[in-house]
């Protein structure tokens, strides 16, 4: 598929979920710097309005839309708001995500599975269902789904890694289906390594429905600390945003943001072919 021409360009419209912080905010800032109009979706109301106010005070056309991506009705409403305000959508970044805990799978409460899979995978599914028919009717568009490096090497980190493997598979399927249609909608899957964001505190958005259990105890603190340490060693969201814009422009599909897990990615392919059990991705 040839790269869609000029979807990152002045006057074009980007919709970004998880836009109030971290990678999503970095994407919004970069798209705004390109002269695009930006629809910022997030579940955290105060952080969202602060971020949107800051971007619009710099002269950007910005629309904040309070959205829980795990709710199909709210993602449909996000699309409708975007079209009402700006008339079209050219770049969709399904980026919102949460960490959860990653103790033994059998000890993770059902509500926590629902939360992590509902946001990380359900949010992407809701974005695809709500937006793809609209994008197919336009001249050109590009979708970027945020997975993780944890989506491409041997499964780890419990529900989080499982959700991210699913986002990679979903995005590959979407690519095949759009290519079969000859659609002018490009697709990429963003698989960041460590990035300096607020991801280590993603339990701040944990709903009561996720229930109690390991997520509220020592395992949760260990998970948060592991995510915090990973993120602290990471690159800046602005660097990720640069890579995403470059990937959209060059029709790059897999976007890995650091090379320090390449061996673990290669090893997984070798293990699948040889039948040997997976080695842990971390030494
Ligand atoms: N930071 C990293 O090192 C790293 C590495 C790999 C992948 N990722 C992925 O990058 C994406 C962005 O995370 P980040 O690191 O910027 O973290 P972050 O916590 O800084 O930002 C995530 C944003 O998503 C929002 N959000 C959470 N639940 C939501 C919901 N239900 N609906 C809408 N918005 C919601 C949060 O309010 C927050 O603004 C996630 O999908 C994450 O899994 C991050």
C-alpha cells in the first residue's frame, strides 16, 4: 500500500486517546506543531482540560473530549464530536492504556482483567469500530494503535502483556483487511520500549469495578515500581512522537522505539520454530 499523502499536514485532523499525559500528549503536541487540528480524548478530566488549554493558548485548534475508551458509546460520541467540530479525521491514535498488576494470572481478580483488557484492547477495538467506516469514506487517513514492546516478545507482565500481544495481532489483521480493500487508510502499531511518562501511576484511573485483591496490595506496589523504573530509564514522549510522524509519512508498520529488546524479539521467532519453551524476556 502506498503511503497516504499528507495526512500529517496543516489543517488535517488528528484524534488521540490517552491525550492528557505521556505519549498521547507528546503526539498531540507534535501534531499541533505540524499545524493540525487536534481532538484530545482522555478519561482524566482535569489533566485533559489543562493540557488542552495549554495547547490552545499556543494557537492550536484543540478539542478536548472526556472519553473512557473502554466504553463503545463514548468512543462513538468522540467520533461524532470530532466530525462536528472539524468535519473529518485523518489520523487516529488509539493510545490510551493502563498497566494493572502482574502477579500470578490465577490470582488476578476478574474485575482487573476486565479493566486492563477493556482499556488496552477494548479501547482499540472501540476506536476501530467507531472510526474506520468514516476513514474509508475520506481521501486518506492513518491509524496508529499503541501496543508495547511487551506485545512482540514472549508474553510477560500478565494482563498487560496479553492485551498488547492482542493489539499487535489486531493491527496486523486490520492492515491485511484494509490492503485487501485497496483502502487509502494506512496502519501502524506503536511498540514503545521505556518512555518517560506517568504510566507507573496508571492505577490512578483504576475504576472501583476492578475490585480489590493483589492490585491493592504488595503485588500492585511491585508492579507500579517495575513500570516506574522502566519508564524512568526511558526516552521522552516527544522522541516517540517524532518516530510516529516519520512512520506515518513512510508507511512504516511496526514502530519499535528502542533497540535494546531486539534479541528478545528475535528469540521468540526462533523458539516458536524450534518448539523450545520461551525464555523470559528479561535476564
Ligand atoms: N511509558 C512506557 O514506557 C510505555 C511503554 C510501552 C507502551 N506504552 C503504552 O503507551 C500508551 C500511553 O501510556 P503512557 O506511557 O503515555 O502513560 P500515561 O499514564 O502517561 O498516559 C496514559 C493516558 O491514558 C489515559 N487513560 C487511562 N485510562 C483511560 C481510559 N479508560 N480512557 C481514556 N483514557 C484513559 C490516562 O488518563 C493518561 O492520560 C499506553 O497504551 C501504554 O501501554 C507505554
